[in-house]
């Protein structure tokens, strides 16, 4: 993962990976809050 063969590929893939990780974390947090605490954010 630390190999930088193509600079363009690295600069494009890194922000996308960060964005996907952030979205997944948000989904996990809201899912846990919804199932564990019974919270309904959109009510």
C-alpha cells in the first residue's frame, strides 16, 4: 500500500479511500445508535 508507482493513481485513490472509510464509519455509528439506543434521527 505504501508503494507509489504512479503519482496520479495515488493522489486519486487516497481521497476516495478516505471518503469511503468516512461514509462506512458514519453508517456504523448511526446503525449502532439506532439499534442499541433506539434513536430515530429522522423523526
